């Protein structure tokens, strides 16, 4: 177990997933010395508030916005996997790409959509790409520590921080980070109409998970146990 490991791999299906779900927590952890690496699986080209019929242009805009947001948050590296927005599939190839990234980054913590949340209450939250990536990442963490499935140097992740969860077991107090979180989100200019309504919406609908804190983010934290075997 690498107790001094302060690397985080934050996984999103679309540009902005991480900012909305976990932006305050990641900014807070970055301030404590954590290094954040980000994976963006799809181009996000089919989620767009500003009309544009040019797909290439939409892809370029979202990539540019994500890079600006990542720079603001001090993210070390962004992995753009380049899949088509809305069409993500669970494939062995996608799992292998995640195994490679996990072994390369060697994170202690992975932020990812919660694979156990299948309550289908929201067409946004329970979007196909979110569901698919949550399972791929979960399985890639297993595979990354198995030298037989994918030969090479293995890596064991310590914790999942599942976001988008319906059964949270942890609330992060982001009260003093709420403005920074909104700024982090605001780089995704193609995703909202105006900053005031975005700010209000985040504060009213996305930050009130517990009465303990004025503004919070919610997670289901899972410690990844390694019973019986050690990986070499
Ligand atoms: Zn998304």
C-alpha cells in the first residue's frame, strides 16, 4: 500500500462531469498536495447549448473548454479518449485502455461514476455513457492489478470515490470552495446560458446533500480490499 501516494485519477464520460460532481472536492484536495489526472472518454460533442451543426467544431470547442478548466484546477494531464458522445460501449479494448492509464498514472484514488447506481431517475445522470464507463473503470481496477490478464507492471488502487451515487457514505464540505467550483465549471461555456443562472443552479440543486454543511459534494467511498493474494 502506497500511503504516500497522493495521485488521483478522475474519470469522466464527458467534459464537465467531474467539475459538476466533484469539482469542489478536487480543488480542495489539490490544495492539500494531491495531483489530479483526468480522463475524458467521449468528445462530448452531442451535449451543446449553443447551436452548431459542425461536429468537428463542437468537438474542438469542448476540448478547448476542458483544457482551460483543467489548467484552472491545476490538473496534471488530461487523457482524451475520443469516443463518440452518447455511444460509449463496454469493450475489452476500452477496459484495456483504462488498465494502461491506471498503471501509468498509479493513482491511490479513482473518482468515477457509481456503477451501483442504476435507479434510472434522471436521463442526465443515468445517461448511457455514465453507466458504461462506471462499469469499465470498476473492472479495469481489478484488471490493473492482475498480471495475467494484462502482462506488465501491475498497480493497485486504494479507494474509489464514486460520484453520482444514490447511497452516499461521505459528504465533503465544499462551502469555502463553492465559488472556485463554479469558476471551474464555468470554463465549459457551451454548457450553460449565463453565469448567474448556472451559479444559482449549482448552489440550489447540486450542493445540498447534507444539513451539516452549507455546500457539499457526495460520494460513496469504497476501500478496495486485497484479501488473500498479493500482486507482484
Ligand atoms: Zn456526462
